[in-house]
C-alpha cells in the first residue's frame, strides 16, 4: 500500500471505489447545493457507476444517491480509501 | 384567513401531501414579492378556512437557485401563520439542515417526516419524541402516499394553527448567514434520536438499476421504454381524439346547424366555422394531454426520469440541454403541446426555455398525416417510407442545430446535480390528479388564444364575402399572392401558400384546406397535386411544413409556459426563418443538380 497522499479528484475514481471528501472547490451556487445534498468535508462517498461516453457519475453519500457531471466532480477532492 | 405554507426539499413527497390535504382542488395564483405562480388551495381545518400554499422544493434557504429565491421572497413578503416542513425520513441526516435553517426565522412550524414506510425498510429508526424535545417543534412520522399517520399530523397542524407566527423581526428576516453552527446542531439532534445503518441493504432499486443503467443495455432499454410510451399515447389517444372530433361534428350537425339556420350566412360561418371549430380544436387536445401526463406521471414518479437523464446526459450536455430535455423532445414526436408543458420538471429557467425552443421541431403526429398524404400522392410506394424517414432525420437535425445555435444565449446557471430517488410505485390517484391539473391548466390558459386564432384564420379565408372561401380573392389568397415572391424561390405555389396559412392553426387541417382550395378531395386531390407539383417542390413544401410553427396551440402553450412574449416571438420567427432557409437550400440545390 502506498503511504503518500492519495488525494485525487472525484472524477478519476472508478465505479465501486470509496473515498473521503477532502475539499470542495466549486463556485458558491454549486457548493451550497452540494452541501445541502450531503457533500461535506470528511464524509464518506462511494462511486456507484459512471455513464458511458464521459457521462455523469452516480455517487452515494449516506442514504442519498446523486448524479453529477464529470467536470463538476473534478472540482471535488477526495482521499481514496 | 390563516396561511399555511408547505416547505421541504425536492423529492420529499411534498406535492403528494399537498394533494392529499387539498383533494386536488388547487389553483395557481400570484403572490406579492415573487414572479412565479404557486399552487394553493383553501380548505376547512378545525372549523376555519385556511389557505395552503405549496412552495417549490428547495435544498437550502440561502441557496442560489431560482426556486430558493422564490421561497425566500415569499417568506419575506407573505409570512405564513404556520409552516409545515416536510422532510424525507430516509434522508433525515442531511435534510435536517433545512429545518434548522428555517427554525432561525422564528416561524410557527410543524415537522412531518414523510416516507416513514421507506425509512423503516432501510432500517432507519427515528425517535420523534426525543427529536421533538431537542428541537422544541412538534414532529410526526407520516406516509403521505398511503395516508399512515396523516390524521395525527392533521390534528397537530390544526392545533398549531391556534398560535400564529409571532411576526418576523426585521433583523431575522434580512439575516442571511447563520449557518456556521448548524453542523454541530445537526449532530446534536441526530445523535440521540436517529439511527442509520452503516451500509444500506441491497434492495430492489439496486437490482433494477443494474439492468436499467447497464453500460450496454441501458440505452436500448431507454429507447424501448420511450417507444412503448409513444405508441401507448398514440394508440390510445388517436381513437379518443377522433371520437371527440366526431362528437363535435355530430353536435354541430344535429343541434347547432338547425338552431342557427335563421341567422345570416356570415354570422353562421363565424359562429360555427370560427368559434365552434376553435372550441373543438381545444377539445381535441384534451385526451392527448391527459394520456401524456398519465404516462409522464409514471415515468417521473417511479424515478425513471432521473435515470433517463443519467443515460442521455453525455450527449445532451454538448447541446446545452440535459437528459430530461431529451425525454420531452422524444415525447414531442407524439404532440408538442404536452411536451412543452412537461418541461416544467426542469427547475432551471434557461434550461427550460432552451428545451422549449427545441421541442417544436419534433415531427408530431399531426405533421405526419400531411407527410403521409403528400408522399403517397407524389412518391412511388418504394421510396415513400424512405421519404418519411428522411423527414424524421431532418426533425432531429433541426432540433440539434437550434440547440447548438442558441445554447449560448440560454446559459444554464443551475448545476447538473440531481438526486437519484429509489424506484417507487406511482399511485393511481396521483397520476389522475396530474392529468386533470394539466388539462385544466391548458384549457384555462390556451383556449382563448386558440379560439381567437381559429376565428382570425376563418376571417382571412372567408372575406371579402364575395370571394369563394379559401380562394385566391380572399384576404388569405391576397396575402398568399403578396407572399408569393417569398415562396417562389422555395418552389411553393400560391395554393400551397394558402394551405400553409391554414397550417398555422393546426397541421391536421392542411390536407382539408387543400381540398377546399382545389375543390377536390381524396384521390382526386392527390391526382391534382401530382399533376401540378414535381417531387422537389413537394419535398420542399414538406420541409417547410416540418420546420415552421407547428400550430396555434403550440404557440399558445409557449406563451403560457414561458410568460414571455419576446421568447414566444423568437420561437415563431426563428422557426419561420429556419424553415425558409432549409427549403431554399434544398430546392435550389436540387434544381442546380438538374432535378
């Protein structure tokens, strides 16, 4: 197992992987929406699936499943578990 | 009268509860401080009439979306006597934040934890007594869909209404940021009253999504479902539409014509061919709209619409649209009017407007009738199917091109972050209510405009009174010959130009109008058209018919849904100009190539 930092953006994770949210680098509007949907620093996030043709991601936080586009997911930094 | 506001996040069953409380008797209305209309209803509660208002679902009271602004402005200018906060019990751990935000406004509140049945299945247990004590607000578990817990909740609402919101202090009303301590407050409340299992049990939704969102099978299944819906609306709707048409003609022949026979011919024409036909036009849409929204309610309430968005988003994002726009675009191939109304599921206004600009290019069933008649008249049976298929391709291409051209003028401010709700069974009651609401809305909003339009075209094609109806001497004929220099370069004759003026009202009457114009019908009309036109002219006419304004009802719906005359005009002018350019390019190229 690697010991160095495993920080990545959310869009790079593949289906089935889990991570902890480290930072959310989006504009205020999206940030507010993500907070309300349960995206908070330290929360556990799981990639359920990714759509074909660079389509959106389906992620799970707590009991909520959320769709978001890859360019938006790229602004969320996570630590892979 | 006391005012009760329903507040909550999207997907909490807020509207289901609203329907249950009001029995579906709601109407749309305007409120001070906001520009959008809200559903509200007056009901008897504990001996008093109260007004219940269904506010848009919001994630965050301080959020930036249009709906969030609407709710803020509503609460600021119309302080409710009681706010019923509806939270999804299965997502209580994050939805609590909205409740805590709202609590800061000192509103008189009752909290209903909806979808209690689902939460139980997930293994989530909520101690409402403890939670109520730690928040100081009455809290009830409820299943709005099945009615469990509804009576208790209603009693507590009645009780809470005895006290009113004390009136918001101005500093409270204007305060915006006080969220810092909400996180710790959430933890405190959740800690001793809610238990959520670490991992959700694999349930039906997980299994269904394995198939429905499968990397290879997902899209074929999606198109299969769309095809079934489309066929369902078509197969069930067509006879209903014909039936209503027959009923109206029967009523006209049996009752109205004899009744009005004493009146001068002109007045008879105005009443029967103008106003009565206008009413019949509106009525013909009623079965299609009901069916459409019955099926849409299934797609939406089961949670499949969000899945469609997931599957189609990769392509639609490039067009500035999203997967839901694509569903409406496809449904537009049945009928544009309900598809335009269906865009209401998109909460971002610019996304909605762009979708509404694109939908009228969907080749609807009324246009198909025209194309089938013309291709049968002018093309060999072998190539007829190919011709109709090519028009479908043009329809898609027109929609895509329009989206690409206009997407920069309708920048989508709302981030594409959607909840994927679990699959749920829709209730029949909910589906019927939806169909009824939409028909009411359409008749209420669009009928005046449609009737005036039909009367107007009747006037154009029947005056001056000395001219033969729809002939070259009528006003329509004069407009036709006046427009002729414009239509000549695209191969459209003066007779066809008059038919296009009729087609502005509805594509269903284009062939009928040609029959009047030529004084021929059926095979005789096909023969006359085949003699007068060559295939290049006919194809150019069909391209123009495909792309220009679908019908008066579509314009009426564009106007009533966008509430923006500039936008309606843009759609009108763009489709006319686009139709002309496409027909021009086709006709002139074909001629240059020697056809």
